[in-house]
């Protein structure tokens, strides 16, 4: 056994094995959440690199308001 300090301790009262297991589970989940948010996220592209063909008219007349000026 190592002589390191415990990660948490019960200050008042006496916790049984089930209560200690529940406390350990909650603290483990909280530590995992904190660790997951600390990692830098991959940068997201500013705009989608695709477009829906069904939203594209296919043909625009030269005098249409949708053509570029």
C-alpha cells in the first residue's frame, strides 16, 4: 500500500460501503466531465462545404435577380 493522502474523506458521520461507493461513482463522473471539457475541441469549419442540389434552380436566366451582378 502507498502512503498517499486519500482523495476524499468523511468529516462527520460514518458512511457505510454503499454510501462510499455512491460517492465514489459521483466524483468519478464529475472528474470525467471536467477532464472532457478541458481538452481542446477540433476547429469547426465556418460554413458547410456542400450544398443541396434540390435547392439550386439549375438554370438562371441572364436577367434573373438571382444571378450575380
